[in-house]
C-alpha cells in the first residue's frame, strides 16, 4: 500500500510489473470454473507530462520461479458497478477535457458499444424535446368581466349586504371556471357585505340589550329618567312626552311608567284629559283585554267632557288611556288615565274646550251633539254579516241618539242666530229620517235587510254633514275637519 508523499520519502524507481494473467504452460492450465469475461480494453497511456504512478516494493510479490502459475477464476464483472478510482476502467470512462475553442464535432467522444447505457432523465439527449410541446401551455388572458362580481360590488356599496355576499360567492365560483375577470370586485363585495351584516347585527343586539336594560331598570326603580314623573303622578291638563326607554314589559301587558311633563305651548305628543277607576274584585286580575276594554268605555265621557268640540282636535291625535297592570292591580291600584296622544308628530296648544269662553248657543249645540257622537263611535268593528247582533244593538242605540239630539236642539230658552235656526230645523228632519232607518235595522230579521237599513241610515248621516258645517259657521265654531275621523 502506498503512503502519502508528504509522509514517506520518495522511493527508488522500480521495474514496472505487468499484473495481467501470465502465459501458462499447456499442461498446467486449470479448467476455468466460469466463462471468462470479455477482455477490458487497454487503458490509454498516461500523458508524458504526468509521472507514472509510484509503486512501493511491498505492492509487488514476485512469485517463485519454480511454482507453476495457476490462473484464478475471474468473476464476472458487474456492468453497473462504479469503477474504482485510479483503475483502468475509471480511466477509460473519464471523458477527455473539452476544448472550448474546438469544433462541436470534437466534443463528441466515440461511443463504446460495451459501455452500460444510462437510463431515466440521463437518457434524454440535450437536444430532445421535453413533455411540453410547442403551443399554448397557459390559458389566454381573460377579457370578460363576471357580471356577478360587478353586482356584488354595487350592492355592497349601496348597503344591500346580504345580496352582496350572495353575488360575491357566485362570482368567485364562476370566475376560475369561465376564465373571467372581476375577482377583485367579487372579493371587495364579499368583504363589504360581511362587514355590513356583522355591524348591523351587533348594532341591533346592542340597541335591543340597551332597551331591555333601560326599560327594566326604570320599571323597577322608584325614580325614572332625569326630568320625568310617574304616570300616576300626572294631573288633568298636563302635556307630556315619553322619555327614551320609558316602557317596560310585565307579565301580562306593556305599561308606560315615566313621562316628561312640558308646557302645552311647547311641542308635545300627549295631553291628560282626566281619570277614572276600573271596578273589580280585590286581588284577582281580570286580564289585560278585559281591563283595557273597560278602560276604553270609561274614558269616552272623560274625553268628551275635556274636548267638548272634537273638531278642534288636530288630525293624528287620538284618544288613548293607561290602565293598571297586573302588579298595580294586586296592589289595589284601579286608576285609569285618559289622554289624547299622537305618537308620530308633536303638536302645540291644548285640545281642551274652555266652557267659560263659549256662548250659550255654542254650549247647547255641542252638548246635544256629544251624545250623538258617542253613539256613533260605538260602531262594531266587523262587517254586518260577521256581527249581525252587534249591529242590531248599535242601530237601536243610534236611533235613540238621533231623537235625543233633535229634542235637545229644539228645546226653548236658547237664542239661536238667525241663519243657524233654519239650518237646525232642517238638520232635525234629517236626523228623524235617520232614526227611522236605524229602527228598521234594529228590527230586521235577516242580514240582507239589516245591511240595507244600516246603509240607508248612514246615508242620512252623510247628508247631515253639510248642514252641520253651515250651522257651526253660523255659531262661530270651527268648520275644519281636523279630527282623525269625522264625528258630527
């Protein structure tokens, strides 16, 4: 085995020994065990400039001269094995150094037919085509914008967020399949829609939570919002507004607990007409519907007495009332607060009729019309064929109210203006005809006759409207139809 040049001194040159198989005598040749491998080509001589490889004396073991040389059986060479460094096979396999200035033909070494062939990617010649053949390896650039992407962006900008989310999802699915433009618009619409939906949802939840919290807090607290008073502390003639979150919810009904009192000359939504009480057994709550119905009936005379002339009540202002809840009923609270309110608009001034400023003729006419107006307000809510018995009862009440109005207007002791007296006589005749029609309706035995007589009586009421306007003008009363429904 040779030693590195740096560790061992340069050995003396020795005679080069050929390691090839020596010629054997004919009688001494051993029969080969296996077929001999083909002879390896002779290694090319080393260049003159490079010295021959040095061989140490231990590398060569001369055989005895008298020993008959026996050739060992040579194993079959592995064609796929990597040649050992420094061997003749490695030297033969090493390509010659390429000359960068040589012609291309000089770079090609002769092909050895016995050399193993390369496989895999190494078998592809440098000039061969790869798997991608000439043509269009990528899709052409999109030229059409997806319509759903545009719709998603537009609906997102106009705050139609659920539509924006739906359009954006459809666009994102179609764009890659159809090779269209608009992905950025679809993403923008999707983000805008999602943010809008989330913000709206949180805002709604926040307002709902705030409303519930405030309502419950003020409902259970002995003190309401700043500047407010309890409903039961109102007095007749107070004008008020509802503060924010003044309503709460108890077991059976919605109740208003707190209001803010303001001067009637200032804009306001409501005005207190008066109070009444609901009758009932102690400790047992009749139910919301029953108490509400009774409170509505009891407040009719209270409203009529407070606003004696209904024609001065602004349009939109309706008769309302506050009745006791179950909790108040258990505590023996039976008070009903009768009010006039407009929940959508504010008004200035009072709807109260000051009797001290009315003439005797004005008071007489308004008192006579009040009973008639109260009966007219009791009209059943359904149709004649749905509630025939209720219409017969109402017809009987209307007949009585028409005759009473004629009697009150005909009573002596009232100095009627000259133009009003003749109109009052004509009005009396129309009301008597209407009373006869109401009597026929009350006595009808079938629904068809009942419906016919009710329509006939209502036609007389409409006919009297022209006379009422003329009479009110002669008496100096308002002739404008300011009430939410005409009551004559």
